[in-house]
């Protein structure tokens, strides 16, 4: 009985990892096309372009940003759904917050007073929390496609 408990965990294969990347990209494309449709007068071409760009950007981001974090989690045997959602949320939050705050204030910003800057940061944090939720959902879907339980 002890041996069976010791073997429990999650494992993946290269083909499931590739399918997972495709599923995450598709989910990112759906989110992007929804945001394009909400953001202005929707046109079929604009929604289609948003879908394609969303697929590409989501897949690239998953590989470049979340990939190294997931490799570390995989190596230390933290392969569960909560880890996948957490990595997705942290990655998404950091990327969206950095994008809205001029690289966390490291790059040149337009002249502004401290009160406006405070509200810019509050707005960026609130928006990033919402988008981190979407990123966590993408991470969870990718995990579900890629991993199977070991018994």
C-alpha cells in the first residue's frame, strides 16, 4: 500500500504537452475575440483578427513566461491543478501589470502628478487581477489536457 501512495502524482507526454499548448492558445484566442467584440463596434474581420492574434500571443507567452515556471514546478513534483492555476495567475498578473505601468515604472512615462499615478496603479492592479483570473483558467485547461494521474 505504501508503494502505491508513493507513486501517486501526475505525468505527461510530449504529444499531450503540444495539445495543451494548442488548447491554451485557443482559449486565449476566444478571450481576445470577446474583448475585441466588447471593446468597440464589432466587425467580423476585427473579431477574427483578434482571435488569431490571441492564439499566437497566448501560445508564445505560455512558452516564454509560464514555461520556465512550470518546468521548475514539474521538477519539484508540483504538478497539480492548483499549481497550474497559480502559475497562470501569477504570470498573467505580472505581465498585464507591467504592461499597464510602463514596465513597473522603469520606462519613460508621460508627465503626471502623484495622485493620477496612484489611480493609474490602482486601475492597473484591478484590471490585472481580472486578467489573472483568465490566465489561471488558461493554465488550468492546459494542465487538464496535458496531465494524467499516475496510480
